């Protein structure tokens, strides 16, 4: 029954870009205030769901409500137009099934060829067919015009406010102030951003039409004004990351839409067909498609349950994962200093802007001893250069002499070099090796940490250093592409995947075998923890290792899911789904963990506001952060205390939060104890 509940009632939530069966059930209850319309909607959804299960669509595809949202809208439209006698119910069932077929087909076409969401296009297509076909069906009886007084009462509200609520109600084919007010209240309770965008969309769209038509009544009371609400919500808060820029773009999109809406209305009126949500679909899809073409960076690639959730996830991930997918380990052992980085002031310019130079410095910041006149005076000269990636040697140069200090070879810029073909589809070049020092040849396979040769001063190099760059071609000196370094410490602070600053002292860190084993959680393993909250016993926390459809792993507590993984020498807690406070505590106690253990090593992280925010302050920060993204920063500082313990502090000035936690590791697998903000979990010996 649970999958059926989710599939049916999440269809209702999808209409308003929300997620969740509970919200959907409340929306269903509101539709039943107009009983005929509400009944037709639920019948169409159930018919579509039953047909989908009958043809073999899996529960996982149907649970979200994506495929049954459009059948719901078609059912509501039929209930609005016809009486629900046996023939009307049959018509509703067949239209629901037809809409499902159209939805599945169009979803594939749009995803494959346009990379666009489907929105309500199947509803527009099928409802238009239904309206045209009904003209030939004499046995279908039109719905009675009479409505209860409480559905038609405007309660003395001003024209614009009454029109606003009716626009909400019209989304569910009940243009009623009461129904619209209930819907608006539910939207406000679930998402302040969506509600504000609804106000923005209605205000801009109706005002523009008022200016064009010269009639306030026509402009503010038009039942099609719900298109303005949907456009503003979709553009400003769903498919774009909520921000001042997205709100302005939403206002522009809405301001353009009256032309589309009135043109469609005029055209369809010849056939007696309303415009439905076609103006919303045309404008929204047009805007999103163009933004995709120009590569707008604010398109939401993960859409959360609400715009607040989408924004929170985006801002946290932007801070959590600053690096690139092209990842290199620093190509040396010990501490080296960044001499030049991306867009360096000397040679890292133009097509060669994405490169790093490293040297060794002493406590005074000098790169050499004595007067630095000889190559041997330089600390990095003849030091081993290590492979930063695993791959195959694609090209080498080994026969160029080392240049004298401050007398670079202008004819052979790169000097002695190694180009490594990375299996992920790109290349790494390391340059300025010492003459005749290479220990690899073309065709050799190397792993990270393999000695390639010795640091020298060949080529265009004023003093000995290591030059490293990423490029797409294997040709030496090819144009560079962005990359980042993984698993390194910079001035004593661990960085999982980032770019060190110029002047920073960098050291590569390699995974500790014990920590690698401790965090190697295997599918179907089970871990049981005794739990207390502020000293009082709580239900045991039982974590089962599961795998999601996309191949990611998560801890299943029965009430929620904590997604985790390991990447490039770091364990990550990626996200927490559900309402299990124990999983949130586990996430916050250890958002990430360097698998390279060193006593006193510290690292920094950020977590979503939603994991720590509480009460009215949390709600306000969720909305306000869309105007000023810095408000959403929740900082995490962690450090190793010995080899088996990590201590963590989580703080946010905007939220007035400062919380602490700790994790002690079992010597073999998983966590021995976890504490966070009053929660304490102790591993039981009977874990499987």
C-alpha cells in the first residue's frame, strides 16, 4: 500500500513542484472540496497507475508521481467539464491511461533529444484532444454550472487579492477564493520561496495584462493567470538555483508570457478549447532551453523537495566540492611550496593558464642555500618527481641539458618532460626534469607515486622546479585544461580536492590502510549502536548498508538514509534523506574523513543549513539565503586527536549555532562511538 500511496498522492504534489505523499494527500483533500472534480482526478490517477503496473512499469518509476501527475490534471479537467456518471467515469479512465502513454513517450523524447523537463505538455495534448472529441459525444453530459455558495464567495476581498487566490484554485480546476487560499497557505507552509514566486508571478503577469488591456477586472480575474504563478515558480525556484538573478529572470519570463497566453487563447477559441497550461510550458521550456544553450551555471542539476532544499544542497556542495573531476596527487614527497598557480604572473597565461609550479623553500622562504648561483644550491634539484596519476607514458624527452641559473633555454620551453595518458580521457605533462634522469619510457604503465625522474632545470626555467599541467592532447606543450589536486595538506590543513594558493606549503598524503579498512562498508552489512539522547536511553540505531538505483551506497536506518562514499583518499557523507535525527547527528559528527591519519591534522567542510536549522530562524535563513547566499554557510572544523578519534565543531553565525561532536573508530570496521549535540551512539558487539 505504501508505494500506491506515494504514487497517487505525490502526483498532486508534483503539480506545485513539491515532493512528498503527505503534502500530496493534503492537496487531494483540497480538491475534494469540489467533489466531482476531485473524484475525477483520483480516478484518472488510479487508472493510469493500474495500467502502468499492468504493462510492467516498476514501482521505483511510479513512486515519484512524475508519470501520474499529468493524468491527474487531465482527470481534474474532465471533472470540471462533465458529469461523472458511468460514461463520464469511463471517459476519465481512458483519458488517464492515454495521458500516461503520452507522458512516457514524450518524457523519453524530451530527455533524449532536448534535455528538457516534460512539465505539463501531456496534459495539454490530451486535454485538448478530450475537449475536441467531446463535441462528437452526445451522451456525455456537461457538468452543472451551479456551485455551492462557499465555493463562489469572494468574501469581500479586493479584486487583486481575490484574483490571486482564484489563480491558485484554478490550478486544480476550482477557481475559488477559499480553495485558492487553502492552497496558498499549504504552499507557504511547505516553501516560502515558492509562495513568494507565486506572488511575484501573479503581480507581474496581471499588472502587465492590465496595462495592455486597460481592464483591471479582465486582467486580475482571468482564470488563466495560474500560468503566471507556474512560470515564476518554475523559472525562479525550481529549474534555476533561487537567487536575486533567478527572481529577476522569472519576472522577465512572466512579463513575456501575456503575449503567448493571449495569442494561444485567441487561436484555440475557434475550437472551443482553453489554453490550459500551454503558455506556462512554452515560456518555461523556452527559457530553460536557451539558458542551457548558453551554459548558464545556475541551472539546478539536482532538484530537491523544495526550492529551499535545492538551494541548500547547491550552496553546500559548491563549498564542499571546489575541485575538478580531473584530479592529480601532488607529484612529490615531503613539503613543497607553490611557486606559480593558475593564471600565474609569469608564464601561466593564455592557452597555458592551467598549470602549477612547485619548489622547495626553507624557513626563510628561500629556494636555495648559499648564493643560489649553482643548480646544486637549490633544495629541489635532483629530488624525485612522482607520478600524480595512474596511466600510460605517452611521450618523453630526456636528452636536454639543465640550463644555468637565470639563463633559460628559449628554444625548448618544456625541457625534459613526461606526458602521461590518463585513462579518464586526458593527459598530464610534467616538465623541466634533470638531464638523463627519467626512469620511464614510452608505453610504461605507472601508478600514483611512481618515480618518473628527478627535478631539474631544463628548458625555459630560471631555477629548478616541477611544472605540472593537464591537457587533452598528448602533444607536449598542448593547450591546458582545468584540474585540481587531491588528498594533500597545505600549511597543516587537509584538502580533499582543491587548488593550493601561491606560497602555500603542500604535502601529498596517502591513505592509511587501517582507515581504509575501517570505512570499507560492504553491501548488506549491518551495524548496531546503543543510543542515548541527553543521557536518556533511546532506540538502538541499526544501520544496514544498501545500494541505490544509481549505484551509490547508503546507511538505511529504517527511518532515513545516509548516503556515503569514498573518493580520492577521503570518506564523505554526501547527504541525509528522511527525518531521522540520529542519521543527521551521524552526518554532522563526520561529514568527511581524510583516510590519511596524522595526529593534529585539521580539515574544514560545510554542511547544508537544513541539517542544523531549527524553528523560525531556520525558516527565515532558508528564504533570506536566496537573496544573500553567504547566509547559508554552516562551517565545520574537524581534527584528528590521535589515530583513532576525530573531534568536530559545527557553527553558523546566521543560525546562532555552535555544536560539537566526536567519532572514535573501531580498530577493524566502522565506528566505535559517535557523539553529537546530546546524541551518543556506542557500537554493540553483536553487529553483523
